C-alpha cells in the first residue's frame, strides 16, 4: 500500500492540497507529544512529518533546536521514537508518516537495520537532510528493499542536474524549500521559481510539498495557485509548544486552532 499515492489521489478528488505538520517526537514529553498528534490529525493534518531528536540539527533554526532539547530532557531516544510511531500507526493506519532523521542516527543503528525497523513500524518515508545526493546511493538501496519512500530536498537554486536526480530518485513527495538557510518563521518564505516547478513537473509526477518558514495562510493560497501540491509547517506549530507546554489545555487548544486555520487555506475553490 502506498499511503502517499492514496492520499494525493484522495485530495485531488476533494480539490484540496496536502497539509503536513512537522513536530519533534517527544516534545515536550512522550505522552503530550502523542496527544499533540491527535490534535493535529483531528484538526486537519493530511500526513505527518516527524523529527527524530538530534543533538546537532544543522538544517533547523532556533525554534526546532529548542524542541530537540526539550525532547531530550524528557528522556526520549531513538527506540522510544520507534515505539511512539508504532502507537500512531496502530491508531491511524492510513495516514502517511514520514520521518526526518540525521545520518549519524542511521549509521549508529546500521543502515539496513534502520530501514528494516522503519518498515516494521509502518513509516512511509525517510528524509535525511545532511546527506548530499552524491552520497545517497546506499540509503536508497535499503529504502527500496524495504519499500520506504525517499524524500529529497530541492533547494531554491537547484540546477538542471540536481532536478534530474531528485526527480529520478524521489518518491512519495519532493520537499521544495521556500528559501535558503535554516527552518524558522522569522525569515519570510518566498514563492518558488516557476521555472524550477516546471522542470520538476516535466521530469516527474511526484507531488511537490513546500516547507521552511511557512506560517501565513495567504502565502499558502498563493503557493497552491502556482502548482504546489501542499505545504509542510513546523516552526509555527512548535512555537505554540514552546510557549504553552506547561499549560497542556491551552497548548492543545492553541495548536488545534492554528492547524485548523492552516488546513483551511489548502482547500481550493471549486471551478
């Protein structure tokens, strides 16, 4: 079963784009993090992107860095992350679940063992932000063996060579960056270059989801008009956890309202 393919077909019939929230597993703690997943799904999340906490998240800004630290402080580790995802998969058998994980975590477990456990746990995709395309071959080998989608990041200045490789190897979806730099809402997201979108679509049918710094509903609506299939929002949600994690009910309500608003902006008008 390809949950991403089923999801995008389903959304297309409803004239909707994909809203994917991103959070760090275990922030602010294991149980609250599970409850946050329920809030995300209840208020419109179409898919989940979950970060496995890492001590040196080089692709992430200060908001997600702090999220990683809160998770570590609560006692999370890689095995607990897999148990966390297993609980979600049992409860929500159809929603696509992707993970963002840095390469050292995979090396520490062994590449084959890591992808095997992803398959056993019910993970649909793996995104490794610190592995360049030139070094991805061994990861791709085991991803394919265990039927895990490989998510590739397309930078805003991607050239023809990068686009061809991403289009060739990427499955599930292609992660289109809003801008260079690290994650965070303080730097404004920029609409992608239409030439890059056009080149990606000429080379592949894999849906394009844009992420990094997306927090504005009007921006999302404008993004979808130029052919993007959905958005990934992380920091804007994690900011709510950071602000309210000592007040559970306030945190849940705040996240729920935000997610409902963001999801609403992905519902397209009928022709």
